[in-house]
C-alpha cells in the first residue's frame, strides 16, 4: 500500500528574476577551478561547495536503475544519464541519475560544462549513510531541484526505516518545495506518475540488497 509522508524542510522563498549574487559568482569560479581525485564529485548546493565520494551500494543501485530505465525509454526521445553536471543559475549538481532528451545538444548550458536544468525532466538521488549525506538529499537538494522547476525528484533511501522510495512532483519554485509526495516502502513497486518515464516501476529488482 502506498504511503504519504512529509519530510521536514524549511521553505525559502524564491524571488523571480533575482540576480545572481556575488557569493554565487565566487563559488562558481572556485568550482570550475577544482581538480578532484577519481571517485569524488563537487556540487554547489545552497551557497556552498560540497565534495562527496560514491560507494559500492550507491553505484550498484544506480546502475540497476539506469539499465532498467534504458529499456523503458528505448523507443522514445529521452534517456537516463549519469555523471553529468546539471546547471542552474551558477549552481551545479550531479544527480545520481537524470532523465533528459536523448540528444543532450538540445539543452546545453551557457558555458558548455553540462546541461541546463530547464531540459531535465526527472532527477534521482540514492541516499548514502551519514547525517550530512541524508540531509543533503532529503532536504537541501529537494529545495534546489524545486527551485530549478525540475518536474520529478525521486529519492531511493536505504536509511528510511528499512528502505523507501520517495517520489516528489509538482514543484513550486517560488517556495522551493514540491506540492506532491508519495513514499513507498521497499518491497512494493513505486511507480513514476508522469513524464517520459511514466509507468516505470522501482521495485525489488532495483532495491534488493
């Protein structure tokens, strides 16, 4: 049975057409100059640069998901992607996976460092252990993706009471939140409700340990 829940998160209003701040410009230049060792990634999230590693379980889940999504989307004009920067107003995120047009040249960012968030239709994050990792995916990235008006945000969360998939939809970019959320425990299929991946299920074949 599908469950609905609310994750506590602060609402930070967005001012339409607000100029990019000096801090954002400094972070942007610093991020572009970084040279990280293999296995680490850097993102700009809510006014700070965050560096994080990727682990085995994390990689296993995302690769299962990508293979399944490839099959689901094979006859359409969209595809799943990994390890590519999603750009929005001097912010840079590297979702664990995202769905966008099959031809990414349709959605270039202005500096050719990744893709523009305006063309991204779904993002997926797999939550890693650790308080800061959990808070990043459940709270801060939730706000950032909503601000960018990304239609669907899917969180695959091993740490949520034995495991759950949270599907967030209907972004309100001005309030930096998603209006709709559905939480499904591991063992029950979570179904993507809209977009190119509509009808795709995240179930035991992907979340099994």
